[in-house]
C-alpha cells in the first residue's frame, strides 16, 4: 500500500501512528503529496485533493484519515483501535472532536499561508481559534484515560495526541499553559507509545509564503 501525505500533516501522522501501533508499518510506502500542485496525481487519487490518501494494492484509494484508520484496524483483525459495543460511539465522537481541533488549526495556518497580509481576516482566525480552545477545554475537563501501553490506544486517543502534537509544532505549544491535565496526559501517552515520538516533526511555525507541501 502507498500513503500519500506530507510529513507535517497531523492527519497523515494519525495514519502513520495507527499503522505502527497495529503492526502494519512495513506494509505501507510513504509518498509525499503537494495539495496545491494541480499536476500532483493526488487530485486523481482523491478528487478533493486532500491528504492523507491510502492507495491499496488493488489500486483503490481510501480517504480520509478516519476511514483509513478503520481500514487498517480491519486489516489487523478488528476491534483494536475501534472497540466494539457501546464504547465504540464514545470513541468515534472523541475522534471527531480531535479531528475538528486539527481542522481548525490547519485553517488558521492556511489563512496565513495563502493570503496576502492585507487580506487576512482576524475575525476568521479568532473563530477557528475558538474552536480549538473549546475542544481543548472539553478534553481538559474530561481527559480520557492515558494508555499504559500501545495496545491500550484507541483511535480517539491517538487522534488527540496528534492534535496536541500539531499545536506544539505549529503554535509553539501555547496551549500548554492553560491545560495542565492534557499536558500530563500527552506525556503519559508519549511514554506508553514510542511510535508517537517516531512520527514527530520538529517544531516549526509556518512562515509567510511557506510552500504548500507544508501543513
């Protein structure tokens, strides 16, 4: 299989982390994709031109990250990252919230990257930032149990870890001063899941006119 993504993408990291936890890392080849390049084959693989996209051995393509992770869980035997029974829906809900934090953070980055400074909208940036803050406040008040080992991880916890990691990378970890429970949770997650450190990108705030490959 081939995973089209870019190294800084939190959604790509989510898939790579899931593959490592499920023992499927060696079955996936990584290939960078440039979402802003019309000539990149990504747009024929995923009509939305978004990453990540997983190209299967038979040529079919799966997207987005939630679908890809569920597929990987299926390949690994099922019921590992996505539990069965009533708890499944809580996990799916929390995955959606963590995905939303990443979406809003990415939109803040895109506002800076794609718009000339005079056209940027502070109100739009604040609107997206408020989504991030509300999501973090929810998880701060209802912090999920920290995994004691990689086999305790759910798709919700790995997505939350990737969201916090992205905020560290792109926003200098500013969230940490207001959310001590999440700081402790992420530290415990990192200790329990070595693959999280293996998928980490160095902290690097996005400069103006950054290449579109960077997310």
